[in-house]
C-alpha cells in the first residue's frame, strides 16, 4: 500500500518578495502555500483501484470499478461514468439537507465535469464495449473539495491500471480583493470575490477543466490559471511519488526489489 | 400393480389423472438384462429409480414403444421434433423468416425450406402470413427451426399440393394444446364439427386453420371449435347440432 | 412603454356576458367566426418539416422529423409508425405553471394527434420508418389541441409526408345557450361542453372527435358538429392559401414558375 | 409494446365476415355482446363481463380535508389498471403499461365520468373547508377480449351506483362520521349514468370508401379494425362525451348513425344495471335501504314499448345525497321477475347467435345498398330491433335460467 | 450533437488553421443575430434571439412576490428553468433534453449569482428579509444550431432589460413585522440595474495551438475538442467560466482565449445595448414596431 504524506507546507515558488506580515493567512500559511497533503492508494479492497486524498480539512475517497463490460448499448469507445457525492456530514451546504439517493444539481454538474477531465487522459479507445465507473465520496470538505476529487480520482485510475496518457491534478485559487490565494480553506472560499478551479494534465501541460465562479478581473483570471497550473504540477509530482512508492512496495513483496 | 415386460412398474393406471410430484412408475433393477429402453415424454422426470410427474394431466403409456408421458392441456407450446405446427410470419431476417409459434420464443424458417424451392423460385411470404410447417430442430437453448419440406414427397411448392406451406384464406382458431393433439389423433372430432365440406390444418401448437369456402360456414366452424375446448362432450354435441340446424343450409 | 395586455379571468367569469345584445362575443367575433389565423411553413432549420401556427392568441410551433429510421425496437415492417410529443412552454399562459412533457394533459393531447395522423398519413408508403411529430405550445389562449393538429398538418405538408388529405381541426364551445366556434380560454371552461373535431376537408370525413361535458341530446350534438365543420372549413381556406403561397414561393425560387 | 400477433388470414376473415354482416362470434354488426353485472357483497364492488372481457371496479369513499381553493367540493378520481392477467402483452409489459390505447381508455373514461358531472362533486361536501368526501374508483381489466372501454365504463358506473358512504352528523363546526354499522350508509350523489358504446371502424381507408362501423368489437376485430369511436350517453338521451382519437376518417352520416345506436344501447345497459342494482340491494345483508334505481327516461323512439319496460323499471326515486326513506317501496311483483344479472351461462352465446336469426331475412338485401341507404337501414332496423330485440336481449339477461330453457325450447 | 464524418472534421480543422471557416466568417466573427423583445403578451418581459436563423431561443420572465432566502435577506431571487423543446432535435424527446437543460440552467445560475449582478438582485428586494421579487426566467430552446450558451445568455439579458414589474407599495404595519405590501397593477417600472447583466461567450478550439473560433455552428461544435464559455460583465470582468470537451487547452492558448472572449463579449454587449436602447425608446414613445417574429 502506497501512502505519502507531505507536510507541513509545500511551497509553490520562492520568488515573491512580499512582506511576511501581510502574507500570513488564518492558518498561518502564506498566500501561495498549499496545505499539507496526505495521499494513499489501494486501500479499498473491493474496488479495482482506489485513491485517498487528504489536505487541510478535505478528505476524499475515490474508487474505480472496471473496466467491465457495458451492460447497455454497444459503443466503439469505452464509456466512463463518474459519480461525485458529498457526505451529509461533510460540512458543505446543500449536502446536509439532501434526501435519498438523488444527486443535487451541483453534484451532477461536478460529476460531468470530472468525467470530462478524466476522459481527456484515459485512453477509452482501448476499452471498446466497456465502462469504467469512478465514484468519489467527499467525507469532509474544508475547501477545494472538487479540485481534490480530480486528484483522488486520478490516483484511483492509476491504481486500477487503467491506461492513461497523463496524470491529472486539480487545484483551486481564490481571489480575495487583489490577492490570489492558493488552495483556499472553506472560510476563504466563502469570502472570496471569485474562485478559479483548474484541472491540469501535467505531462502535456494542458488545462483539461476550467471553472470560475463569482467575479474576477480578466488579468487576475489569467494569472490565477497560471498559479493553479503550477500548484497542480506540484501535486502531480507528489502523486507520482506516491504511486512509485506503492509499486516498489508491491515489487518487494514479490521478491523483486528492482524493476 | 402390474408388472410389465418393459422393466417398469407403473404406479398408476394409464389414463388416470396425475398431479405434479406424484409417482408414476418404478424402474426395475437396471441390472436386469434384456430390458427394453424406457422412453419418457413431457411431464415426466426421473429421480433415481422413480419416475415422477412434473405436470398435471392424464398419464399416458404406449406399450408398443414403451413410452410414458403426461398429457396436459397447456396453452403454451414447447417445440418438439417433428411436430406439425402453424406459425405466423412476423418478420424476415436475411434468408430466414421469423415465425410466431405460440411458444416462448419465435422459430426460424429458412426461405429455401420449401419443397423444390431454389434461390430464384421460392415463395415470398409477407408479415402476417400463415405457414403450416414441421419442427426440424428443437432445443431448449436455441430458437426452434421449422421447415415446409415433407420427407419423401416430390411435389413442388409451386404446385400448391404440398402438405406444408402457406395457408391462404380461411381463419385460424386458437385452442388448447391438448385439444389440438386430440384433433390430430382422432379426426372424428373434426368430422363432427360440421356437415359442410371444409379444409383444415391442425398445428399441435394449438392453432387450427379452417376454410369452408364461405365465411359464414367458416365462422360457425370456428365457433364450434372454440367451444369444444370449454364444453362437456355431450353439451358440445348438442351445441354443434343446434349451430348447424339453425343455420340456413 | 405599454404594459402587457392583461386578461384576468374576471372573478370566475360568472357575471360575464359572453354574448352581447347585438350578438357579438367578448372579443367581437360572430358566433360562427373563428379567430384570426396566421401561419408559416419551414420555420425551423433542423426539422424535416416545421410550421408556425397562430390562432388568435394561441401560438404553436410544430416540427416533423422523418420518415426516419426508427429509434426504438417497436417498428413495423410493413408501415411507418407515428410518434408524437406535445409540450407547453412555461410562459404559455398568464399563470406560471410548471408543466412537464409527460403530464396527463400533454400525453392525452399527444395521443390524439398521433392517432389522428396515423389515420391520415399513408403509412404503408414508409415501411420500417418512424415519423416524429413534435408540438410546442408557445402561448395558450384556448384551443391548443386544435392549433396543434393544424400546425402538425402544415409541418407534415412541409416535410413532404404522403397524406390522404389535409386535416383541419376546429372546436366548438357552448356559452349562454349558444354554440360558438373556436372558443378562446375565456369562453371555454371546464364546466362547459366543448367539442373538438378534426376533419379531412376534401372528403368531409371526421378523423377525430372529442366531446367533453354533456349536451342535451343527439340533435344538439349534430348541430355542434355542423358548427365545428363550418369552422374547420374556414380554417382550411387559410391553410390552403398559405400552403399554395409557400409552394409557389418554392417553385419560384427554383425558377420553375417562369418556365 | 407490441400487440398480439394476428395473422393476415384472421384479419381478412374478420373483415369478410363483417362485410357479410355476420361477425366472428356470430353477432350482427350492430349487436353488442350481452353485458352481465354482479355487484357486492361489499359496497361499491362491481364486476362486469362482456362475454370474455372482464372488468372489476371498486369504489372507496374517504372523508378528507379539502384543499383551500376547492373548499366546498368533493373529489372523484378514477384509476384504470390493466391487470397483467388481461392479455399477453399486458403481462409482458406489466411494468411498462402506459401503452397508447390504454392511456386513451383511461383518459376517455375519466372524461366521460368527470366532465359530464355524473357525480355531483358539490354534493360530496360535508362542511365547506372542513370535510369533503373523496371518491376513488379503481377499475381493473381482468381479461381483455376487446372493448375494455365499455366494460370499464359500465363497471365504473355500476360501482359508483352501488357504493355507499358513511352517514354524518354535522353540529356546528364538528363533523361526526358514523360507522357503517351504526347508521345506514348513504348512496353517492350520482346525477345521471353515462354509459358508453364503442364502435370498431372498418373501411378501405380511401376517401370515398363506405364506412362500416361495428358495435362492441371483440379483440380480433379490434386488431383488424382501423380505429374506434366511443360515445357516452345516459338514459335520458343526453350526450355525455364522444371520443374518436383518430383512425379511419368517418363520414358524418356514419357518425350520426353511431350516436343513435349508442343512445339506444345506453338505455339497454341502464336497464341491466338497474336490475343488477335492485337485485344486489335486495340481497345485501346489511341493507334496509331501498335500492337506488336509475330512472330510465325513455328516449322518444322507444316509446312504443313503454308499457313493457315499465314492468321492469322500479319506481322512480329522487337522486340526492341522502337516502329517501319515505318514498314508496319497490314494486314487489316487478322485483320478483328480476334475478341476478350475473347468471349468464357460458353457452348463452346460442342466444346471441340465434336471437336475431329470424330477422336475418329482412337484412338480406343489406349488402347491395349504398352506404348511406345502408346507414339509414341500420337506423331503422335499430329502432325496430330495439323495440323488439334489445328488450328481448335484456330479458334474456335477467330471466332466471329455468325460464330461459323454456324459452329456448319454445323457440325451437 | 450532430454526427460528423472524419473527413468533414478534417475540413473544418484545416480551414481553421488557415483562419477560414466554412461559412466565410473569420475566426472571431459572429453570425447575424436577430433580437426581438416583448414578444410574449403573457410574460412581463420576454425576448427571442435567433443566431443565423438556426439557433432560436425564446425567454419569458414572470415575476412573483416571495420571501427572500435567509442567506441573502436583502436580495431578490432570480430562478432559471431552461427547457429544450423536442422541436430542436428528436434527441430531446421525453427526458432526453434534461442533461443539456440542466447544463444551460447551471451556467445561467452561475452568471447571475456572481457579485456582478448583486445590485440587480438587491433592486428586487421589497422589504428586507420579508418580501422580495422572484423572477422566474423560463427559457425555451426552439432550434439549436450552435452557440446555445451565447444565444441563451443574450436572450435572458434582453428580457431582463425590458421586464417590467408592477409598483409595490409598502404599507407600514403596527409592528416591524406587520408591514404589508400592495401590488399596484397600474403602474410599472423597469429594472434599471439590469444593465449589469452579463452575457456568455463561447470559444471553441479544434485542438490546434492558438486556434479557436467564436460562435460555432453545430458542425463546428461537434468537432471541437475543447471549449471555454465565459461570462462577461459590462465592465469586462469574468463572472463565471466553464470549460467543455475533453481535449484540454494549453496555457498560452487559454490565456489568449480569455482575452479575446472578454473583448468579444464587450463588443456584443455594446451592440445589443445600443439596439435595446432604441427599442425601449421606441416602445416608450409608442412608435410602431414592426414585428419580425415568425414572419420575417
């Protein structure tokens, strides 16, 4: 089982010559600092692949089932179905009052957004007549929930051995006044004028998913996307490390220490 | 209990009504040499040395072929080899017609399975056409296959004299399977149905085709046949008699 | 800026005089007169045939897709099948009401339209085909079924589907002990008899007929039928003129009129 | 959902038969199957058979608090269910039962019963804004051998007529509902009884082909036909609803013919219903209430046989929400001749076939006349046959078995 | 989605590389737009937008007095319902259009919950925390020939510009909570702040670096690999953006796309505002307006 913990802080870059006092956030981070991240893969035994992501107050499980034969109609390419849900106790508004199994509008939108992001990297053409189910469950949402879902799902897909052209990570930047805040906490998200969320494919350096809420200046918007990409690239690095660690462990178990 | 030379001991008299789960016969010690083969038909299952009924109906035994079966009056047809049946063309798929045979599944009829049919000279059946045919392949895992070729006959389909083939005109009556078999076995019933000349074809899948030349007679015949299924024999005879006596001819 | 025309139901329309002393109805029509009709063919770009139809304040768009390959399994091998959907826009009447495509009234209307055209379209010409008729009510001022039938007929003509005849519908209401042709929403109430009739104008036969609530006897039923037939014939004149004009326009644009 | 398969032979045969004015089950084209109704033992339970078509209906009445916008009106709802036992496609599609023709039937029944105001919803009000009665009729089609529409309609009306609601006492703002065994239950306020007649349409489909309409089609005829048209009439001759969804375009004359036929048919059905009701109330163990009987106002053309029908008709009672106890008791002599309408044995078809055989000579020349004259003839015949045969048919349905046998022998 | 063969896609892509589109437009040109306001007598405000005679959207607004949400007591509510009529495509039959409808509705909600329109929402408040206007904005997609987002947001904005609300008189009650309101059906006012309303601009890329096009036809949409839809406020700010498609866009292209989208959005806003101004003036002065409606 591969797990990786990074903490307490991951720096994005060191170039900012900002004064220390102004840079400090509620939780003591600088504006451009990510929260400590803990990642783990393969902890769910029933799923083909699984990933767990924890960062700040955000905790997410993601499981991948498949590829398995598609029950419904015939498709040339494989199909992917994503299902993102917030736990009722996750602390996110709207999730608590939900009844039954029906998804909220937001969950539905995020599910299709996740599907788009992942489908850009998964080689569905190699899985004809198959379907891959990705289900993510947000245990706790302390801000940046959806970006983290992308990361966890990507980990789970890699763990399941699904062919992918890239590894994707998501990250969020909030715009508070004139300031760009990386990986905002739930409180920061609430007071932000606008948020920018990016899904980023690190190898191809492409933005696979973009979502902006609230109101953002054009220049800020463009800057925010860049910052998001940098942050995502860092998370991607950690993901790779986590996966390699797991692979090594697995090889060791079989008595092959080297590839 | 009579001991039969067949190596089988019947638990009940043939012809009695038997219910599912009842013991029909005991198979004797299989070690006995020179035993005849016991043929079991529909509605009979074997449990070690016992033969049990799995259907409700009359117990039948045919001593000449050492065959044991339950004759029941079900309405749904299960294809069995060599059964003459009447199918309705539903559709055509490539070189095959798909027939509704009043069974759980459809049956296929090759377009060339008519006597003397060739690629160029073969009947063209539309949807809804009635076909008299026989079952040539029946398996519980596959669609049944039927054919209109009568073994040993040399007539061509185009002459219109073959036994099997498309049925034109007239109408079709749906009766129970038991009734259909009875009609096939003893044609005295059909003789009793009416005093007008008519043609008929009996499919063991419960479809009986009749054609009496004019539609009033056909109608009366079809009524009589339908009622035959639900009336007692004497009641029915009375009914038929009335039917025809009240008719104009 | 002028306020939108207001049309309240006048306190249940109990105390309302439906027919004035000089024999005119609330909107100034004679009792045999239908509302003003405007229509045009080929309004939509993607449909194989489409028509816009306006009868007074009732406005309807109809589209025909087909004959096309069947979408479901329920096709017939010797003839085409007709499918119909009837939906009402949410802003169609003064009171905002959430309507679904599948609600009871819409399904009933859809079935009437479907059955009606099954009898008129030469289905045997199009084996293994499906013809879809979609009707969208934009504004509802009474007589939506009538408008739907007339619009669908125009759309079918526009799509070039073979029909044995035109179909023209007209309804008849019963207010103040008089029959009135083509009642508007004010004149047709749930507690008053209303007859909706669709005829084939050339042969004068009745394709479809619905009577709700009760009429005194046979004779009044027959006279209601006469009112409806007369109304339908008025409407037919307009439709025929429009179709001819449209066809002439087509021929003209292909340079065939000059030849 | 696909309908039952019907072969071309059957279809052509059905059509040929109709052309020859003898139908697949021996009826003439303007002859309906005999309806039999059995009611009870529970209030509001009705079972209707049209030969092999079989429908049951039950009515439940419940006191509810009304919605604010309709505080002084009760409600009536009708639900029609196609039981999976009804036919093979119904069983196959028991989860997906919203087939076109079924929805049509359902909408149609609802429109006929509700829009014609046959049940007075205002009279279902106990106390405005506090309590109203909610009436719900459930109809199940048990076996479908064609013309479910009429069978259901008859079942609904029979059920509504037979249904009772608990009695209530209103003191000030308080409503007390008495249990059924505490006080005599009260019939529902049924204003009039719309009953439908459905016709199968046959014809070439070309614009100038003559139409042939067939009353009360069986399943084979339904499958071979080109659409249908339903008329609802009450016994007073009022039109309570017409529904023709589409199908074969009909000539306006045929329409008129149908509507006349339907009007007389409704009178005949009403009489059967009435007899069944009288019978059921007489039998009901809890009932001391006199039966609620339909007042079958004769339509003009039936005037001839007025005297005969009077013998069958029980005395008029007024329709209102509470039972009228002070009107005269029913005519006992008349009641005795009425037995349960249910007792129609299987072979009563013989009656169906031959009852009108004697008239056939008169109908011989039918085939040769043009459509319009034919229609006229049908009407004339109808008027005639109604005065003779339909009452006779009616009698046949309600005369006890023993008597019938006598009649049969007599006829022979 | 229209189904396109590979050859057709290739044709569109190659054209795009040379800056040419199949209908002769340049990459950032938009098709002619027909805008008509106050088309529905049954709605308080309505608009119909057609793009190039193929995309057709009808929007009607109905106001209603309601209670404001607890989170924003001083704001009115704008609620959207988008319905894809089956007229536009047989795929929308039954629940078939539900996904697209939801997507379109979400975009509108995103656009109109951003702080850009906060003033507009505040102007819908009647009594803080007690009563406010709720605007039911119902949109109907009659015909879809590409660029639904753009057309829809334009139609909604135009309808909001012309919507009229009856004047509301607040009758002060004895206590603070007892204030009652009376709707004056004679006097109407327009929504001044509706000029803040944003529109959406969609740019689609066919997968080539630096190449993207505005106002796609449905053919172009079906061979686009990725697209960005951005809400542009009249001040040039971004107020909600989403991406679509699975292709992914590289950073430089994305950056220049956003810039162009904002600029294009401002141009469209400017043009429509000029039109709407004359349109409203004409209506106010009672000048005859030639309906273009379904008879143009």
